[in-house]
C-alpha cells in the first residue's frame, strides 16, 4: 500500500505530519460525540480520532466498525490531550485525527479473541489458527523465528557453508522412528519415504567435494507427539569435511550464540562445557541435564554395602546401586506428597519405589531409619552434607534405572522448591554416547544415534565382543535440560561400516540393499567428515520462553496428530487409492473435526 506507515511506528517525531495507516480494529469507544479506534498491525497499535465535525463520512464509518474490521485511514498526527497519554505504548503520546477512511474488510463475530490476555482452549486456537496468529504473542514468536533462521544462514555463509537442498522423497530405511510412506504410481508395489533427516545425502555431498554443507531442512517422523515433538519439523542440518569434534563445536557455538543474541537478545557465552555421557548420567541421571542448579545425585552404594535394609541390600546383591539426592528444605515435604507425586515421578521412569528420610533436630526421621545403622546414617550425612531441614531421597536397583528415575525426581524437586534461576541459559556438549543400545524386550542391539557414527578409537575392539560397552564419537547440544540436536563423526571406511552393520544384525545382503549406494560412494575417495542436526523449533521455543514447540510453529498439529483447522488427515477416494495400488484398513479412530465455515459466538 503506497505511503503506508506501520501502526506501531507513529510517534511524537511525526507530530504535525500527515500519515496513512492500515490494520485491524483492536478496540472502539465513543466519547462525547467523538469515536476513538485503536488500530493494530504486527508492530503495535495507534489511536485514531474520528470527529463528525471535521470528517462526517469517516465518522459514520467508524460508528459502524466492529472488532477486527480492516481499515485504511489518513490524517494528521497530533499530540494527545494532556493527561490522556499512555506511557506504556511507543505511540502513546500521539493520535491520528482521521479525515479519510476506507473499510478494506469486514469481520463476523470472532470465535476467539486475538489479544494475549484472552484465554482459549488450544484445540480452538488451532481450529482458528489464522485468527490465533494475529495475537501479539504469536507475531513475536514467528518474527523471532525468522530472525533466528536468518542469522543462522548469515553466519553459515560467512563461515564458508553452501546451502544445498536434498530430496524429500527417499528410500525407506526404518532403523529409527517410523517413516511416513508415499506410494509410487509409476512403480506399483513400491514406495518412497519422507526423510527423517538428510543424513545420507549430506554425507554424499561430502564425497562430492562440497566441503561445508548446510540446510534449513524439513523432516518427518511418524512418532507420538508431545510438547517438543511434531510429525514434521525443521532442523539446522550441517556437514563438514576434514574436521574433528573441536572444529565442529567451534562452528556451532559461533552460529547458535550469535543467532540467540540477534533473534532473542540473549547473550550466550562460549566455549560451552563438555560432559561425557557417563558423567552426565552419574551426576544428573540424564543425558540432557539441566545444569542451572546444583543438587547432583550421589552413588552411596559403598555406604550401604553391608546394610540390613532389604531394599538396598537386594539391589546391590543383584549388581545394581543405591542413588541418593539431598533436597534442601525438604523436611517440609509431607508423607502424602512424597508417597504421591514424588513416588509417581520415580515410577514413571522405571523405579520400583522411592525411599526417603527427613533431617530434623540433628537426627534422621522416617520409616527406613530403623533399618539403617548409626554409622550408615552418619556416613550419609557427611557424604551429602545433610543439614537440619533437609530431606534425602533414594532409588535402588539397576544402576541406569536408579539414576534416570532419581534424575527425574531432581527436576521435580527443582520445580517444587524454585531452584531454577530465571533468564539463564546453560549450553553444554554431551559427548561419548554409547554407540549401541539393547532393547530390553527383544534383546536386539540398535544404534543410539545412527549406524554411520564412528566408534571411539579406544573401543573398536569391543564392537564384536561387547558392543554395549562401545563409546561413540557422537555429541549432543543441551540447554536448560532440553536436547537441541545431535551429531557425530562419520564412518568412511567400508570395512568398518560393514562391521557396524553386522553388530546391528544386518546381513551383508540387507545392508547392500538398504545402503549399497552409500557403501559404493565410500569406495571412491571419501574425505573424513562429520556433522550435526539441531532442532530449529526447540531452539526458538527456548529463546522466546515457550514450553511447547506448537507456539513457535505457524500451523502445528494437535497432540493427537490432527489438524482441526483443515480437518486433516482426511479420507481418500477409492479411485486415488486404486491408482497407487493401495487399500486402507478399517478406521481405527474418529476422523479429526473440520472447522466450521461461519463465525463463532
């Protein structure tokens, strides 16, 4: 619109000048024959004054206006009368006296409010997402996301990366999450898959001599949805040749710290601490620890090695451990709270139970104290630094489960006692993840990250004899207890890659069928390389202070995986299925509701 000024940019510096603004009616009120309208666009609001004596036609239109009508107005900017200024707005000292007004669009009664103060059920918000996007909160989030991605691209360009688009119709390799499958019309009985990541293609770019690749990549995974997971998501995808971990860390620290500063005005210091996976699990019970507060776990198995407490003794005899957590101020916790909320947190992560004691008046209290000797209690108090007013929580059993479940209790305690400092961002690297993991039900060995990750050179001999003990040259970025992304140095030696496939239970024929083109490429001079993939949605979520990625995605799915705005997923015509040689199984759940076409109440 020619000559248009944004609503939120009209200030006292424009006093006496004539402006054109356009936007939505945010608020309308009548006072003594004058009509006032707050007009809104994504930059803010500006006050309009309609005077029937100066512009009767414009005033008549203003009287008919309703919320969310779209207007274009013209008029001179002037100072608001003394005492009517709004110091909370950049435009709060001025108003526009309208002498020309045009209605560009009318709105029916709104099904949801578009102000941040108006609460709405999330499903209704997603059903009318095109209206929900008008909220200042959503406008801020999406524009911050734009600035974040732009900064990533700018820094990548400065560091010598080139952006390459990789295919979104690829062969299915369902070793990780479930693929989304696309049937082929031209190849009956065959399918494409939507990529869970551009992993193989970016490695082939390295074979092709591209040296430094990146992409703001769209990816798909058919997984259950949660606060930080959607079917389709966006990631910063990177790969570099002739590098080691240190070089990759430096590049990512520079890119992400600059982007956080430019998009969110959050200073991020570098370099980031590095924590091996085994140490993270030992100290925090998590491979994505929140390090903004202390209160680390303590392995107290040695204190209770000869304990008469059956729970601890049984765990140790079976090769497990006893883990302890001091909770400062925890003496105020009631038995009901510990047996209810806290125990349930531990059980959610596999613990059989949660033992606890309080420290009051110089001694321990609680049901388990009668099973613990004075020497054990004294050693525990000394080891943990227990003081009066504290509580000590314990988990016992298989070490991995005991640590993970008590790590979850640690996070629960931090929220309960407000240990987490506001406005702090603790970035760190988690390194040396296990290369393999074993399914507890089937016993099958699988990759922790993916099968192209290099094993730690010191552990190579264990690949065939003790694969679960093998460390990898992989690494994650974690911030405030949120995993933001993963990467690794890649295998380029065909013999080493074949040994990894063998450890995963893939026959030579199956490996050739699924990854033969990659193995073939590695016979033609592959450079050593490594890379990384970081979730854009999760990073923006952290940066703008949201708790779910749905608040930083323009059109997300609900937690059940549907889209109430479009009513998708939708039924498909038999003719379309026949064309690609498919027949669907009977419906297993109700179809998503389709949004009504008319306005709301």
